[in-house]
C-alpha cells in the first residue's frame, strides 16, 4: 500500500510494474492484492492489451485513509518509546 | 497482538523506502519519454545550428513537433491512469517556451560564460518547477558535468544561442 500511496490520487499502476517495484513474486503480490480488495482498500481493473491480459491496481479513498491511520498508529508507538 | 517499538520503527522505515522508491519510479516512467524526446530534438536542432549558424529557424519547426509528440506520449500514458495532463500540459509547455523566448530576448548571452550560466539557470528553474525526483537526480548528474564542460562545447552553445538570437534581434 505504501507503493500505491506514493502515486497521485486516482492513478493506476500495472500489476507487473508494482511487482517490479516491490520485488515480490506473482503469487505473493496477488494474495496481498486480493485481500486488500476484499477489504475495500484497493480497486482492481482487468483489461486486455491486444491479446495480453493487463491488471491495474488503484488505491481507494478508504484505503488511503486506512493506510494513513496505520502509519499514524506506528508513529505513536515509536513516539511513546 | 502488541507491536514493539522496534518493529514499528522497522515497519515505518520499510514504508518510507517503498513510498520513495515508488515515487521515483513513477517520476521516471512519466518523464523519461519526454526527456528522451526533447533530447533528440535538441541534438537535431543544435546539430543543424552547429553546421549552419543561420539555421535558428529550424527551432521554429522542431519545437511544435516536440510539443505535438509530447502530447502523443502523454495520451499513451493516460491509458494506464485515470488522468492526463491535457490542456494543463499544453499551457505549461507554451509558458515555458514563452519564458525561454523572453529570457533570450532580454538577457541575450554574448559570452561563453553567460551561455553556461543561462543553461544552468534554465535547468535549475525547470527542476524547481517540476520538483520531481527524476529531474533532481538528472540535475545532480548534469551539475557535476557542467562544471567540466570543455571550451569546445561552450563554443558550440555560443554559436547556436548567441548568433541565432542576435540575428533575430537585429532583424527586429
């Protein structure tokens, strides 16, 4: 989600680019994306470029808010120390 | 499950690294085709100007071609995103072009040192305006090279900038 939050609002990123940016495997990233989509934090758009399937991922507003809350939570823990 | 402060700090570091890396990659992806395009245009324009000192008019053809090609590139990039730059981009390009024209009309460089300063001024203005990671990385690379610019390269810039714009000013 950190990688998606760095993009401008409503910006999509292709699955392969996200995989290259994060250095994850197809299965690992796919599982994360599906879980986050079920929670409503990500939006997945599947299309075709010619005959090749293309999956694009976008961070939703609830997802952006949830991520910011998570970061704030972590900072509070660090600050309390 | 309680999170220890060390784990929270490590998670924050990972988040910061991922965000920074993603932002830089996004900047490269959006700007690199435009930088390559305008680099090719500059090579063509300065190449012609190097052999023909009165060939400043070639820029009047190259710049519109570059602007049109930038639009075409941006349209291809907007297919993968929900927003494109459209008229905002066009306005920005026109403003930049008018800015460069105005600067050269008022501060027409007449020496090698002035040409070098002008190039650095434009590049710094562009990077400050764009404020993208790719431009700043490229500037740091270029900055270290501009200081070692050989006199021959400065002379090329002088011939292409000074002679062409001086003639334009004389005609006006």
